């Protein structure tokens, strides 16, 4: 399998290192071949996991810059380069008062100028975990974490969307700013820095973010869409697309989440963030390119293109604050069940996308695909009910948990 990907890398070098002319899309349709090339390169061992501040991050940034130039994007206003460096202090011990080491990260920014008053930001992070360490779920020897889904997939979707938006029939009533963020894995640092440093020359109408959009087929076309409550404009558009598209949106209203759209929402900008779902390869060395649904990435970039078509009137997009549903539980969690929720599940209950080894859920007999419908006396209708129920337990407590397994309800005893 890896030999096939190495062959694709040779093709990629031919495709990306020659001409720098504007390769305008011939039709406003996804380019699955180019999506594949983008993911395979960014998720190759050559880039050693794209950890911020490393040679691998620099190689990824250079590649994204070349792709932006090929597509026909320009550097952002007031910049002469696609590269926008930033520095930050990284403290290995968050409880220490000692200053951490200084790291330089690089956001990569390209601009499509349609001579309009307002601009839509389209973003995705390109950094990952390097050889593992903080944030990794891998328990073995250090190994390259290639991050094909997290988040080479989001960068490929962003670049594909950029190419479609250069087509002569594409919507032009907004300018578009495409940002590949670094240091997302270290705490959304790249997007925070960009928002802090952005000038007044751009009137931002909205921000769209893509993080882990490479497993759509595994989720039967269900796509998690976060930030739906940040503008009254979003729900009618998504309702229409659910009727006409092969994708079904599974919606969350909150503007706050563990990825880069949060930085923009906190700056009072309407946001939408797209996610094709969790899986067992997340933050492990197993997140490789051969597991990616390249056609699904194209479907998601086309989905965003269609959202932009609905918005093509150039007007300001109303912003509204949202309530973070995860704040419903008053107490911090003192226990963990050891499961990975299926964030794109649209039924009643909380479906398990993974069960971690040697944790309470596995010891109680839970399996991937089980749907938790009751925890103690609490009926679990969604993930927020689950979190509320979990906050009621302490280490050593026992609970009866009922799961739906196929057509059967199974009662399990969990000891936290």
C-alpha cells in the first residue's frame, strides 16, 4: 500500500514544482485527483507529523503556499508573502510559572479578491503531533503521527474549495481569505494569533472551518456542523441543503469548540465548522492516507461551495451569541467512561464510536456501535445528557447503564 502512495508523491512533485501559473478550475466541481495528492503529501512520513516549529511544518507550509499560488490566490492585503509567522511561548508544564521556550509557527494565507466590501474566511489547520507526545493516544514507542484526517483532509478540502471559487461562474459577492493555521494542536494558537493581529482592512462576514473531514463514507453521509446558532442565516440554508444534498447535517448551535472557528466566534464573527466524525485512529500513528475517503472530501468542499452560493448577496451576516451546551453540567468530571462518542450520530441516545481498552466501559462489556440510552436514572437523549449524567459520579461509584445494541437493550454494570 505504501508503495502506491510513494508513486503518488512522485506525481505530486511533477504537478506542484513546475508551473506557477493560475490553474483556474475548468468547472466548479471537486477535483478528487488533486485532493488525493494533497492529502498523500501532507500525510507522508517525509513531513514527520507536521509538528509546529519543525522542518515538517515548514515543508507543509511551503507546499500549501505553492498550491495557493497555482490556484491563483494572492497574498493577503498588506502582505507580500503567503507566509505569516507568529511566535509564542510553549510551556511543557502548564502549572509552572517559569516561561516556556519560544516557538515560531507559520499561518499560510491566500486571498481571492473579488473587489467586494466583505470577506469570508475559509480555514483549516495543517499542523499535527509530530512523533506523538502531548495529545497523542498512542501508548507505544514514539512514532510518526501523519494526521491524514487530522487535518490534511481539511487542508485538501480548503484548497479544493479555493479552486472551485476561482471558476468564472463562481459566486463573487464576497472576497475569500483562505487560512491554513498552525499550532491548533497546541491550543488554537495560530488562529488566535491571526485574529489578534488582523488589521482593519478586511470586513469579515463569516468564518468556515474544516477539521477532520476525511471519513464521510464511514458516517453514511452525516456531517457534523458546529456554530449553527452563531447566525440566524445558517439554519434555513442547511435545511435547504439537507433536502437537496447527499450530505445530512448533524447540527450543534454552540460557537465554542475544540478547533479554530472558536477564535473567530469569540471575536463576534458568525462561524460554521465541519467535521466528518471521530474514529479509533484519531491522534495515533494509524491516521494514514489509505484510510481517507477522498470522494467524501470533495463532497464536503462542494457542500461549502453551495452554502456560499446561498449567501451570494454580499450583505453582512448577522451574528448572535450562543449557549455552550457543555456547560449544563455544573461540576467538573471526576470520572471517565473511556469511550469515543459518535459526534455525527443523529438518532436518540449517544452512540459509541470507540471503546478504549482497560477502561470502565470495556470492563462493563460495552462495544463500538452501542448507543447509551440510560445512565442510572437519567434518560440519555444526546451527548449532553450523557455528560450531565457522567458529572454525577465519583471514582468508585457504580452505575447501571442501558445500551441499545442492534434490536436489543442490554443492561450493563459500570464501576468508575
